[in-house]
C-alpha cells in the first residue's frame, strides 16, 4: 500500500488545473453565492408571499424552514456524492436542479407547491458550499489558498448583505416571484462557467468499495422531517391536543434513536457521531446549533416586525437590516488579525456579548422609532459575527485529527442548519402565543369600569362623529381602540421574542468553559 500512497501523493502535488485558478474560483463562487443568497433574499418578501398565496404570516416562514431542513438532510451525503459522481458533475447536477427548482418556486400557485419547490432547492444546494470549498483548495497552490478562502469567505458574507436589498427592491417594484426567477440567468451562467473551467483532479475516482449508509440516511430524513412538521404546524393543531402531532413526535423519537444506534454501529456511517467524543467538537457543534437558533430566528422575525407592525415596504425593511453585513465585514477583518494572538474563547465571549447587546437593543423598539433605531442594532448584531464564526470554527476543529476533519465539519454544518430551522419555528410559534397572551391581558382594561377607557371612548366618539356622523362615531371609536390594543399586543410579543433571543445568546457563555484549552499547535494525527 505504501507505493500506492506515495504515487497518489506525487500525483496530488504535481496536478494543476488547466485553466486559471481565479476563473475556477469565480465559477464555483457564483454557484455558492446563488445558494447562500436564497437563505436571506426571501426574508423580506414573506408578508407578500403570505398575502399572495392566502397564507398566514407564520405559515409563510415554512418557506425558510423547508429550505434549511432539506439542506441539512443532504449535507452529510455531499462528500459521498461528489466522490461518486465527480465534483464537476455533482456541481453541474446541483446547479441545474437548483435552477429548475427556482423556476418552480416563482411559478408556485399555492403555499404547498412553493414549499415543495423550496425542499428541492435546499436539497440541490446542500452540497454546493462544501464541494465548492474542496474545488477551491485543490485548484490553488498551497501558498495562495489563504487568498482564495478569504475571497470565498467575503462572498459568503456579502450574500446576506445584498440579499434583503435585492429581495426588497424586486418585491416592491415587480413581484416576489422574481426573487426566485432571478436565479435562472445566474444558474445558467454558473453552469456554463463550471462546464468550461472546472475539472476533476486525477485522484478523484469512483471507489467501488465505497458505500453509503442508505438506512441511516432514511432514518435521518424521516426524523428531521417529522419533527419539522410538528414545529411548523403544531401551533395550528394545539400541539399534543392533536392525535397526528403525537404520532409524528413518536415517529421522531423512534427514528432518531434508531439513527443514533445505527450510526454508532455501522462501519461507514452517513454522519460520524463518534467524532463527538472529541470535547471541542461536541461543544462547538452544540454552540453553533444554539447560535443558529439565535441568528436565523432574528433574521426571520425582524423584517416581519418592520413590515407588519411599522409599515415599512419590503425594500425599506431590507435597507434597514442590510447594515448587518457591514458590521460583519468590519469584525471579520479585526477578528482575522486577532486569531492566533488571543485565546479563541475570549473572542467568542466578545462576540456573544455583542450579540446579546444588539438583541436587547432590538427589544427596546417601539412604534414611533426612526430607521436609525433599527440600523444601529443591526450593525452591532453583524459586528458580532466575526468574533463568533471564525474563532468558533477554529476552536471546534483545533484538536480534531486530520482524518476526522471532514466528518467533524460536516456535522458542524448540519447542526447550524438544524438550529436555524428550529429557531425560525420557535420564534414564530412564540410570537403567535405571546401575542394572544398579551391581548388577553390588555383587553381587561377595555371595560366600562375603567375611567381612562370611558374617557377615551367619549373623546374618539366625538372625533369620528365630526367626520362620519353621530351614528358611526361610537362604533368607530371602539374599533379604533381595539386595533390599537392588537397593535400593542403584537409589539409586546415581538419584544418578548427579541429579549428571549438575547438571553439565549448569553446562555452560550457557560459552555465556553467546556472547550479544552489549546495552544497554537496544529490538529494532531493519529
């Protein structure tokens, strides 16, 4: 075996792509940019999607969660698929399917059709990021890989920055359907560039003995899908009051238990759970899941708050949340210089505290705020990212053996997406529940025994009677006061959500002590 390994290493060192490495980088980054963009571009369009497809606001968030959950399910298989098909062919298939699914999203005539198309989109895009990173690393010489990954990372950061702006501008000036149709020309261009410039290195071959754990994959898909359905629709069915909810929870419990047992016993698991024996990886994976809850939860409800309650247009809400990307870029530059000089745990602590502060700032919003009251918390919120993602990823895999690096990073990315899907479902469910609770509490003040209420009714009755006649004055006054009550109840519900996310952010701090203290040493080999 040793001569074969030596020959393979020599082939790896000698091989160079036929085309310019930066053309290859542009090709794979275009596809990845399109995929990442679709995680944020739809957030500002949710109220329009809901209105167009006769859905409620919380139902419209399924457009986000369905994408994330299918993305998470397919992620563990991306390595096997890219080796089985070849990275170039896998990317071509993925981009083609993603583009066709985007067309189906734009043409959707019902919420069910849109969600089905988003599931296909998420599955097609699941492997684009890890495979694109592999292609980049292979195409550049070792000395230039840092530059390539920096450019790639900047593209990933810019996508969430321009996503809300693009989504808002398209939705306001055309229709929400074009936020999906716009992927068609981008996808075609990406296909042409990948076909022309990307090539598989000679050491990528089909491995006859390599198998995929189909049973494990099936158990993972069933368990995640069943619990996501419960999280998305349980609110409508009064949770465990519905028989189907109890059945779906039971299916989830059985399949996730069977999945864990299967993955710990099978020789080639689809998700290598054994890597969680590494303390840093286990801690980092848990934290990225919790951060996924916080980040995606904030991203989902803030545009809804601005449009449904404050009256912003889709573009104005996109403009208000986009500065998050400016803060992220600034912090990435600063954190990049501090990595290796300062303990990563300290940098993560700074990021967590900044995130918590920004969410408490959002928790102080009111109905008479200016746009700057939204912009500044978003800049602060984005500024936390550089101190969270780069140090957390570095610390998570720092003590992981090189041969387990792929399994570790795959599990890490899966938990990030699962956390995001859970976060969106959680905040929308709590929003509905909290709004009803605040409404029940406030309506107690609207009674004839309350002198403030009687005075308000009389005052507004006279006002409306002057413009609409005495007969309509009293009923219009009661309607006006009740609408104000609903508005205040909804505002209080949003504030509850933002403050809950702030406390969850601070909850990350104790878990930093579980990280094993490491020096500047590289990952060890077995």
